[in-house]
């Protein structure tokens, strides 16, 4: 059958990889009492402290409504702290609490082990090329033009319409 239709699409392989990695990360962070979206949000907060909830939602690949719930749950658990923005009283900036940093480090240790195991299938040169290729694809998704075959109303998360 592969001869008739050719090798699997790259997008299919990317999706399979994403889903497989997601299953592994789900199991790893669940052991620490987090969901993958919560872990992702905490990871983003650790690297980009002070983001608003809307900015955090875009970077964590969830809707603003879902991020509202995630932030509320993480705040209630004492894992993040929200403080008013000095420039906008209604905007709350988010940072990890000491307990949140500790939990994130424990999760990161497990996720690092998953990544190390997975990427050990590649040699050093392949790994460098793989990272470069992934970076190029992520950059491509962030451009303002939608792919030619996709209607303007359908955009990957984080893509804004051209001004």
C-alpha cells in the first residue's frame, strides 16, 4: 500500500510523535499531581515570568478560558502567585511560588529523562539537524500568512491576522 500512496506524510509523523510524547508527559507529571496543561503553563511562567493570563494562554497552546481555569487551580494550590501590573491595574502578572518552582523542577527531571530517552535514537549531527528543522517549522507557523489551502479563519494557535 505504501508504494501506491508513498511514505507517510510528515504532518502525520509529527502528529504521532506529538501524541506519543504527550502520553509519556501526561503520565510523568500526573505522578506529581499536575496535568500536562498545568505543567506547560508552569514551564512557560518559569521562563517568562510576569505574563498576563492571555499571553500565557497563547504560549501554553490553550484557550483563554482554559487558562483561566488552569491559573485558578494553580493559584489555589499555592503553585503560582499573581500580582497587579504596575502599568495596568486590571492585568495580573503571574510567577511561580517557591513551592511551584520545586514542583516544576521535579516534573522537569522526569520530562528530561523522557526527552533524553527519545532523542537517544538520534546521533549528534541528526539531533542538531532535527532541532534546527523543528525550529524552522515553529517559526513558519508563527508567520502572519495562513497556508494557501487553509481559509483565513482557520489558523494555528498564536497566529494573528495580518494587520
